[in-house]
RNA sequence: GGAGAAGUGGCCGAGUGGUCGAAGGCGAUUGACUCGAAAUCAAUUGAGCGGCUUUGCUGCUCCGUGGGUUCAAAUCCCACCUUCUCCGCCA
């Protein structure tokens, strides 16, 4: 959510960044409502001041045993007008809030302006895609041949886009989770959290999933509970409605959770294998930082995610998303993409964003600056550190051998209890 | 799920219709005292929105949340949420 006052004073900026995002949101009705509300507010506040004064007079008159019925009558009339105006203000507020929650975040000045993913800018590459002496297979072929990936059973138990992992496949998933959690907690200074996997509508609104993206989420029928699409939601909301001290910042949190996404609107894409699932595991990093340090923290966060892939020796590249490709709540996003030999392409495995104060304003998380002063909104950052299922895919495909077996990267061997290959 | 109790400022805690945004205490900050510290004393110490003669003054709102009654609500009424205790159920 953006600051309404800022929108009011920077109309042109808002219009131009909405255009850069290909967003057709019209701010005119919003500004009109804002104007009307402020006019009514002045009116009702004046009336209330008069009523407060009158009520005090009634009190003191009664204390002296005098008759106050005339003032009471006047105050009753004022009260009725106040009620009408406040009712209208309430309606405007609700509408204003709805509109504000639908305005996307303002992109940072360093973000490339562009229409879509074709305008994303590659920042760096790491590693060289391996030359195979044979035709590298896709992970679904490797996994099914080894008996560790079962797509049929996933579909039978739930529906398509669910997978059953078996044996060393299930263990590899678990190994990746533990490896990443250990890396981030022991080397990068994150505090491990185990959050709820279901959260309230308010929490979903805090990070921006609601109200706009309800169709992408799974909701419980009888409760105000939603399955999290990413641990970003509970982690970022950990300090909702709090005022922190600047000395506490930055806060680093990391969590493993399953993630649940309806993937509505992704019907034809990545239908084979487990690249795009309704349920997938992810280790997620979240930071709350001061306004001055958040972009520095974004660089570190992205490096923390890249470190996972360096440790596993998997080729990858990092790109900066253009204004047209960026998510709703982000001011700047780096995607990390791994090399998938079977597709001969880099594919997204992590997304690291600085949301600045966009989420903080929604969930009301502030900090008191050093040396006192008014509380200001924190900057929130999140990044996959990293997607587990896609990492498993990357390991299977990049570490496959001609005979169909898969070599376990050295860093994972301890987590696989000494297993060095799956065959 | 059933029965009961409770939700007040950073914390504890008083307040059952009228100068209550809220006593008192703790904590914090500043000053005095001190060579310094402690102790003591004094002052200050919530948030949001707005106005102004803008380092201060001022209006409105906020006592779990949302409604209602009233000239006036922390205080009365209704609904909901959360916490605690007991029962039931369960891992």
C-alpha cells in the first residue's frame, strides 16, 4: 500500500509508474474520494468539538443543579448530523481502502523499465553449463526411471500438479531442506522459524496476497484460514502492528514450509514434471530492515540465495526484473535462474525482492529511528533460499550420468547420510 | 464442542456514566545533587489524522474488535475475537 498523501502530491509519478507496470489502475476516483473525505472530516470534527464543549456544560450545569435541557437538545441535533457525516466517511474509507490495496508498489529507480520478461536484465552468471557426452534427460524421465518421482500417484491421491517422492527422492528433498536451513542459520545469520502453514485473511492482506490474488490461494471452507503460498506471508507478518527499535534491525528470518498455490491461469505451462506444483517445499528468507539499509540488504539476501547454488555447484544466473515483469508488492526484484540441461534454458529458482514500505504500511510495522522521533515504516525483503523442488530437479538434471544414475553433490552427502549417488 | 473468568498506556495496575488520554507504581529520558556511580529529588515520557503565528500551540479519534444506548461511554447493552480455568475430545 502506498501513502495516500504521497499519491495526492505525486499524481504524475503514480501515473507513470503504473504505465511502466502495464497496470491500468485509474487514480482519479481515488483522489476524488480522498478530497471528499477530507472535506467531510473537517466538518464533522468541528461539530464534535462543539458537542464536546456542550456536553461539558451539561455536566457542570447539572453539578450546580441547573437545568440543561436546552443545551442537551442542541447537542442531540449536532449528534444526528455527526452520525450522518461519519456514516458517509465510513463508506468512503472502506472504498478508499479497497482502492489503495489494489495499487501496486512503486518500482525503484534502478529497475529497468520494460514491457515484460524480455526486458529483464541479466546481472551475472556463475558456472558453465556442463557438456554432456549424451543427450541429457528431463527430470521426469530420470526420476521415474529411478523410482524416486511418482507423478501418477500424485495425481491419483490429489490431482495433477502433485507429486509423490519415494525413497532416496524423499530423502534428497529432506536433505536439501536441512542443508539450506543450516547454511542460512549458521553462515548467514538468520533465525530459524517454524510458522503456521495456514494464516488468517488479515495476514494474507499484510503481505499483499489479498484482496487482489484470492484466486491464486487455497482457502479453508469453514474458517478464515488460507494455506500459505510462501513462508514470506507468516514471516513478514511476524511483527505486524508493532513498533520496533531501530537498534533491533535488521531482523533476519528463515523458514522451511510447504507452499500451496492454485496456479490458476498457468494451465498450459510446465505441465510435465514437478517444475510447477500446487504444493512445493521452499526455504524462505525474510528481512526487516531500516529504510537506509534495505537495498544493501537486498544485495546480501540475493547473495545468500546464490550461495546455495554455488555450494551445490549448479550453474545459474541472476537477472533484474523489468517494471513490466515485477510482482505486485515489489520495488525491485532479482530472480535467480538455474540451468536445466534438458530444456537448454535457465529457469527461475529464487526470487529476491525489496518491498520497501509497501507491506509494512499494510501490516503496520514500524520502528523508532535511533535518537527518537516519530516511528517510520520498516522495509521488508523476502527471497527464496531456495525453492526445494526445483533444486531437486536441478540436481537430477545437472548431476545425471549416462547410465541413468545421479551423483549427489558433495555438500549434500552428509545430509544424505553418506549416500553419494542414487541409482 | 460445553461452562466460567478476564482483556486499560513499554510493563504492572486503579478506574462502573460527566474536566479520564486515563490515578499510582515500574521502566525510560533529561536535569539537580556527586570527583563519579548508586540512592534521592524534580521534570518529561502512547499512537493516528488535521489546523496554525510549526522545534511549540491546537482540534478530532483511539481503554481487545465492531455495532448500539446517551447531551456525554474505559464505564451501560449486543455481537465477535483472544487469553486463562474446568469438562469433553485429541497428537
